[in-house]
C-alpha cells in the first residue's frame, strides 16, 4: 500500500455532532474470545462502527472476520498481531506486527486496513511513522469507556460514555470478551447518544468528511 502522511488521530472535527464508536479485538499469546452479543446489538440498531482487529484474533476467528467484512456498516482496522507494547520495539518488529495483521486480513477478506490503532494507547511519532510508511493512519481515541475493568457496571459504562461524549469523539470499547459489561450497556449507549443528537459513524467517515 502507498505511504500516507504520518499523523495520530485522537478525535474528529469538533464542529459537527458526529461520533465514532470503535471496538478493539485485542489478541495476545493466549486464546482470544469474541463477544457476539455486541455484533447483534450493532446489527439490530444499524449502528456503524470501526473494528480494530488483532491479527491473531482474526486467525482464531476466521468465520467471524469474514462475516464482519461482509457487513457494510463495519470498517475493519489493524490492531497489531500480538498486542505488544510498541514503543520499545525495534522497527522491524513494528513492521511485522502491522504487516502480519494486514496479511491475515487480506487472506480472509480480500481487503487491507487503512487505519491502525496501537495497543495500550501507547504511540509516538516513530510508531505512527512506521504505520504511515505502510499506508495506515494511526487512530487512538479521546473517550476511553473503561469497559476492561470488571468493576465498571453497565450503568456506569453508559453514564460515562454518554456524559463525556462530545462532537468528534472517538470512543473505545472491546469486543474480545474483555469488555465485561459492554454488551449490556451498548443498547442504552447507542440510544442515548442518538437522543442527544449525535450521528454515529465510522472513524474513516468521521475524519474524511469534516
């Protein structure tokens, strides 16, 4: 893929009432999971979303990956292969983590991601530069839902996301079974954000259409 200008996107334009919901499918050396309840909510509510998929996650969930790719409301993005802390990695390992994930996605879906999210929200200009050389724009977020914390109830999750959302927000949640109460909270999050007047969109649309 041709290189793109290096940048780190944390939110979209602030002048328009548009928000992107994103879901990470992190994958480490341990076997990964998939919370299909999230998928059913997004489909039932016709909610666009950007899904940052780990390379190993896709390899372990090939049918789910193909299905996600077949649904036009979902944008598939790159979340590294084994979810390492990337700031300390040498450049060749950075390229492997991103490149392996691109290869798995292409082998399963016939497409490659245009967006990349570094694990653990740890990114700098060097990591973003490597991603850009490989054709990917780095995307983080400005609203962390907190859903990996099992002590955060569905009610608290809804309250946090809805109250802190603002124009251009990029919200991060998890679809690999580590969002403990995300599926319970998601219907109310979507409903309340729309009631507040926000349009829900993908990250790609958010940053391409200011």
